[in-house]
C-alpha cells in the first residue's frame, strides 16, 4: 500500500478543487497509472469549504474511503488555513502546497506547529496574468504535479494540452491561457 | 481488446446503456443517480443511440412509463436513488408481477430522514421483497459489467423479472477510477435483440396485461412468479460464464476473498468490500486467518451456497449498511442467520450497522471489526450481537 | 407465443399465464355467465318482426344475429336481466323463472 500516492485537496465551492482532482486523475491515468479522483459530497455551496481526493498507484486500487493520512495536501485558498486543520494526518515525509503570495517561511506560522515541507505558489497572480481571470485550480494542478513528482513535467504538459483540447473543444480560445498558466506555475512553485 | 478508460460509476453505467442502446429510457433525476439519465440524454441528443428518452414528472411516472413500454415489447431502462425508488414502490411490484424485465440502475442513497444525500442501502434493502432481482457492485467496473449482464438475466425466458443493479452513491458513482470497457459491437452481440414472447404492440396477437386477479388465481400467479426468482440463480451463473468468456472477468453469486481457511469472516455488500479486502491483506500479513464474503446477488438469495462458503469459519460479522429497525439488526444479517440455521456447529454471528448516510469507513474500522471477531474466537463469548460501527457514544 | 390456455378453477400454477396476462383477444366468450341467471328470456319467433331493437340493448351480447335476423338466445352468456323483453315492442320475448 506504500506505493499509493494519496493527495487531499482543500478548496472553496466554485474554485475548481474538485475539477482539479479529476484532471489530476485524468492525466495520471494517461501515464498508465491506476487512479481515483473523488470529492467529498454534501450540500456544497459557492464559497463553502470543500474537500477532494486523489489516489494514484501502479497497482489496482480497492479502498473506498476518504484519505486521512495523505502524502500531499493542496490548499487552493489560503483563507482556509484559519478554519480548517489542513495538515491533519499529513505524513511527516509529505508536503503541503498552498496558494498564497507569502513565502513558505512566512506561512509556516499559520500551520499550527506543522514541521514538514511547505511549498507556496501565487496562483492568483499566475491565473490573472495568463487567463485574465482568477481560476486558481489550473496553477495548483501544476504545483502538485511538480511537488509530488507523480509524473514527468514534459509528459504532464503534453497530456494536459491533449486534455484541454478535448475539454474545451467548444471554446479553443481558452486553451492557450490555461496552458500558459500551467507552464508558469511549474516555474513559480517555491 | 478491452478499452482502458477512467470513468465514474455513473458514467460507466451510462456507457453500458449507450452500448446496449435500449428502446426506451424513462427517468426522473435524483441525486446521486442524476448523471446516468443526464449522460444518456446527451447520447440521445447526439444520435449515438436511437432510444426513445421519456422525461417524466416523477419517479412514480418513470416506473409507470417503464412498465407500459416494457409491456409494449420495448427493452426499457431507468435509473434512480433513495426517495426516487421509494416513490416507485407500487410500480416495482407491478413490474415484477407482470414479469417485465426492466433494468434499473440504482445508485444507493440513504432514505430520509433526516434528509441526507449520501450512500447507504436503505433504499434497495427496502425494496428487497418487491420481486426484483438485485445485483450489487463494488466499483465502477462491476456496476458496468453487472448492468450489461442484467439485461440478459432479466429477459431470460426462465426468469422474466426486472433487475436492479446497485452501486454506492458518490463513493463509486462519483469517483473516477480505471475501468475496462468492452467494445460497442461486442456488447451489442452479447445482449442481443429483445424478442419478448408476448407484447402489447404485437398486432398479430392482441393481449391484455395486468388484469384484475381473484383469490382463485392470485396464488397460482404468485407461485409462478416465485419460480422465476428460483430459476434466476442458474441463469445468472450461466450468463456470468458467458461474460467471463467475453471479458475474462469472473462473476458468481458472491465473491469470496481469502475465505477458505479463515476463522473470522465478514459478509459485506458494495464499495466497502474493497476497503475490507485491504484490511484482510493487512491482517493476513500479521498471520491472522481472516477473509470475507461479498454479496453480489442478494435477490435471489443464494442461501445454500453462502452457508457452504461460511460453514467452516468460527465467527462472522455481517455488515449492514441499512438499519432493519426490528431491534435485532439489519436485513442482511437476518438472511445470513437464516442461511446458516441448519448448519451443525454454525459459526457465531454478530451484526454491525455501518456507513449509514455516507459515514466513511476506513481500513482501520474494518480491522476493528476483525479484532472483535478474534476476541469472540478466543473467549467463546459472543457479547453484543447487534452493534454499531463508528458511532459516537 | 404463449399458449392460449383455457383457464378455470382447476388450473395448476405451472400452466397459468405469467402475471395473469391474457394472450388472446375476444376470449370473453370462453367465460360462461349463463349460470348466473335466475330469470330466463324466451324467444317467441312467431311474434318477432325482426326489428332488432333487442340486440343493441343486451349487455352481454347474447342475442346472435345472422343475415340481418336475430336467432335464439345464447344461453351460455345471457344473465337473464330482462332488458330485451322491456325493449321488445311486440311481446316476442317473455321472461320466465329459470329452472336449471
């Protein structure tokens, strides 16, 4: 079971955390892995805290529970740090990726004694620069791929291009911006 | 060659429906099964199927439309969950007693109240005695495979009963996982064309369906209906065998996992069976003799076969994802106890109510259950026979 | 095709049709209601003008007509309601007690 990579996403309804987890499942699938991508469902509303999960493995995945001891945590909205214990159960040798303009050192004191690895990325800045709008999930997807190393960056970029061409077949004008956001994010994650 | 894909459980069932290309689908949306008719209606709109899609105003109407269309001679399907199935209640009996092989994708969800949209089995367990065949699925793959087989099972001349194919709401219906799909033409060939013996739209042989029945005849009709359910067991196994030839995936009436030499066994249904298999592996690595039996076919209930599979265990925990409110435990436990009643030195049986309304079940929770069984094996003291798993107390 | 079965009170479950389906049309003729009768209509052919007023009022279609002429009653299905006798302007139908 140690060869399963488990990822937990924290976001707010409408920010695309669920979509990002499904995209990650998609792209990992295309590299030949066994995957799970699933949100925790409830009466979600825009802005309410939501959780989504990924399991990525070389072997068939049978377990159907939520993830309590993830290898990685992604925080799509930094305001969640106040209300949610985002590092709960996070493995000591794992890492957390947070969308914030702060540096890892600055954000550490908001993580209530967490001593593991911290990565930060200013997804707002990247998204607004590349897309002209605030969609934090695309840069966060890049960030977790880089931090977790679940696949090579070149393969990720290639597969995402493919995936966006399919997903945005009806509005190809947004593909370029999204690809740009992915590429910048790979560079900017700290 | 199988097609490697990744789909949610709902997409998987909708894909099976597309490949089967039924004559009629009549459905009303309800969480978490909504996506099934939603995906399917796009297949209709895009011309991928030539199905008549009937959007109705309630589940009562959905099943009524299914009864009418199946009686007319059309291969008919629907999907629902929870309160939707409850609203179909009356028609479920009619579909079964009129011997109409409708296929229903049931995405298991708790029944109110308090209102809850997450998974448990109170909906399908409530409908267990309506005369429908019930087949359960651990994951998206099984939901897909079972749905394709269900068509053949229900329509078989010895059976002629409606079939519901169940999977856990959200846990598998909304989780994207790997799946192996069968090619469209092979599915089409496997299910074949539907040729009912008698049907309303046969102008050469007019008929009446659903007449008033007097006490003089009603019992004979019910006895004949029961025969369909009795014969279904053999038919299910025959079709599973053909399915295995097509796909290499083997299905029985139930699945056993490391049960042959097990002292402690779980009996479980749907998605938590996968979680429990991980628990079994973990405990086996510690040298513990544990195993499980996963129910696939709950109606007809394969009592003799289950008794044979479990008779050499010392203790069993029957896992019910539905309350029975009989003050004794859940419906699955009652059935398992009956199945084992005539076994000499029958294993000790405890019942756990678990996972109600989407309460998450971890590998550790299942290990806790096996630990309790180990205690019973050691002390011989069964203790409380009716327990709740992961309830705050 | 499901066999068209004569269904009566001796039928076994193995022979009955599934769900009570009736796999034929026009089969009410097989259901004998004549023995429900307490009164019985008698057709007096001499008085009959073949106006056929009795035929459409019979609730059980028990007055057969051939070549535009009514025949004697179909006593297998006639329940003896007497409507035909009321409708007849010529006294050609007489109701008597049925002594079966």
